[in-house]
C-alpha cells in the first residue's frame, strides 16, 4: 500500500525534526480555541504535508495547523488527517511525551493510522482489516477484565464545556479506581491502549486529528471504540471511549450517566 509507505516516511521525517529541536526554546502562540502552537508544530506540519501532497496531489489534507482546520469536516474524498505534533504542551515544557499522528480516511472510514513517538522510536501502525503493529510486530490490547485496578487514561479539549464534562467523568472514575492518568497527548494514550500498556482512554471534545489514527489502532488491536453513549465511534464523534473491550461496558455506564441528555 503506497499510502502506508508514504505515511510512515512522512511521520519519521517529522519525528526526526522534532527530536532535533526538542529541549530548545520555542515561541508559543495560542489559537482561537486556546490551544498552544509553536514553530515546531508548523515546521513538522510542512514536512508531513509536503511528503503527502507530492505523492498524492489529488488527496485532501486536514491538518491541525491549517488556518481553517477548526471549521472543516472530513468529506467523502481521500483525506489525510494530521497532527504534526500531538502533545505540544508537553513539548514546550520539555516533557518527553509527544507524537506525530497521521490518519488516512476514505468515505468517512479510516483506512490507515500511524502514530510515531520519536523519542522512544515507537512506530504504531494499523491498516483497516489487516491488524495493528508496534515496530513491525503484531500488537494486541490488554486482557484486564475489571475497572478496579485497570490503568485508565483520559484527556479533554480546551472549551469550557469540555472542562466541565471531563471533570464530572474523572470524579466518577476515581470512585472506581486509583489508576488514572492524564498524559497530555491523546495519541500516546490511544497507542498505549492499542499496545496493551493501558486498558482504556476516555477523551472529551477532541478533534479528528487527535483520535482518527489511534481509534483505528485500538480497533485493529482487538479493542473497542465508541462514543460516550456506547454508539459506534465515527470521524464525526466529539467524545470517545476506547478500551480493551473487556471493561468497556463498565466505563460506558459512567460516561452515559454523566452525559444523559446526549444519550437520549
């Protein structure tokens, strides 16, 4: 699959660049949704977009750092969904948790997901119907069969309503388990569930570039991905619950209870 080859190459090129500037001073600006952006985000974006547009000039690109990204949706045409630096706040603070994220969507269905963690040289890849791998070896979700003692991750967007909903869900989760983490990178959390390092992740108000690739990784690794109500997750879904499948119903009972109006 040529898309796979180009996507991996682009992710690694961008990752090498991010490694070369990690730990350096960065000029930080804030976008309209209050999320931070640095020159590193923009350069990484240019690297990935150049590699993809040269190989597939007729494909669409939805990249977090495009000026109109927040107002765009994914159409039926072949579309590359890119986060050139997921975990920007970590990157700014010199915290070693960030990734390059590339998803490939056709007709609303994700065909390819790539998450590259350059600091640890971890390459997570999934192809629809063909499974998922970590550094070329097949990977599977965990076998934890209960929420108590499970490793739970969560993250949220930057809007006030995301903060409120997220806070309610985290409070409810912490009544069930103490093993809860927020890592500051949706991609790393999703990849961790896909590889069995963690058991679930709940994301509130995230954007397509945060979750498209990781959702496919988890599905292809044998996990389950839905919205807060337990409906199948789609590229239009605003919220996400992703698990190893075994603890999914327990978590949906929590998210459903905290978002009753949306689940009517």
